C-alpha cells in the first residue's frame, strides 16, 4: 500500500548537500567524526575517483506481521557516506540492522558501525519480547546510543508498531 520510492529521500539529499559543501569549503575538517584523522584520499579504494562519488545514499527498512501471525523484516541500503569499497554495514547483519522472531520485527538505520557495536535490532527485539510496546522499545533503543550518533529504528509486535529516530530518518506508518 505504500508508494514506490526509487530515489534518495529529500532529507538524505539535504544532509549530503550540506556535507559536500562543507568539504569543499573547509576540507577534511568537515568530515564526520568517525573519519577524522583518516586520510580519505589516500585510502580511497573505489575505481571511480573520490570527487565523482560524492553521492548521497539512503536506507529503507520494512517490518511486517502477516495474517498467519508471522513476523518478517527486510532492509536495503546504499551504505553510508563516506565509506570504502568492501565496507559491510549493519543492514545485512542479523541482530544489528535487523531482527525478527516470534515476538516481533525490528529494522534499524543510521551509523552502521555504532549500530553493530550495540547490536541494536536485537536490543530492541529483546524489549518487545519482554512486553514493551514497539514505540517505547524504539525510543529506548535509540536512547541507548551515544548522543551524537545518527540512528533510527522501526518495529512491530502484536501490540502495534512504532518508530523513533534522532534525525528525521524513521517513520511509522501502517499498510494493510
Ligand atoms: N545503516 C546503514 C549503513 O551503515 C546506513 C543508513 O542506514 O543510512 O550502511
């Protein structure tokens, strides 16, 4: 029931536009904290030159409960920017970017390295298993992460659905 999306969201494009502009004006000092101290030009390992790959990327996640009472989760990402070829983010890692079981389903978005460190999807799922409403579980999960980390989560359980995020990066909406 949702409209199809083939593009990067306006919010991600805007974040990316601001970063590229800051990089052009201030140089490496404008890189996100996790890249400070790294020589991006030296370690860059894509065939395409760095300047041509200043592209925005985004993540989409979905959580579902079917008519037979089974939960499912799916996720797809363009990764984070900047990143090197070969990076594996949280999105394909069970327990980090996604988790589903008999109590519900959870999908996360945001800084993959931090999400993996905390196995965030599993943390939120655990709260669902203990009876927390998905809205409360998502909020508590986001609150577990360091304050400067971009993060968002969506979740569903038999009690309903919910979403929480530090930036406008996760919404909760229902499709029948
Ligand atoms: N979590 C994704 C990654 O780190 C990025 C995102 O959700 O925006 O690859």
